[in-house]
C-alpha cells in the first residue's frame, strides 16, 4: 500500500501537511471539518503538493521534514516560491 504525503493551501493562505493512504477520502474529511483540528475552520482547500512514499514510516519522516521547513521553503517545494 502506497502512502501519500500531501500539502493543502487553506482559505487563509496557511499550509497544512499530512499523510494518508486515500487522498480523496482524506480531502472529504477535511472538507467536512473532520480531517484535523487545524483544518476544521480553514476551508476550502487546494491540494498544492503530493508525494508518494512506500511505507508509513517514510511518509511520517517526510511529513515531519516538510513541517520543519519555513514557509518560504515549503513554497519553493510546491513551486510557487
């Protein structure tokens, strides 16, 4: 099973990074306010970055690495910085 690291741009222009095995389902959860506390009142969202990882461990490490980046580094990663 492939894991997906994803980044959302929220309506307030903030960026949220997460992991999932089913991106479509996860986006529906975010849209319904059930995805994560952070995104509960920040929709609508735009997917700005996705990256496949082979294992959950790799996905978690990549997610942590992205979350440790500055906003400018994240924008560079998604190609808008």
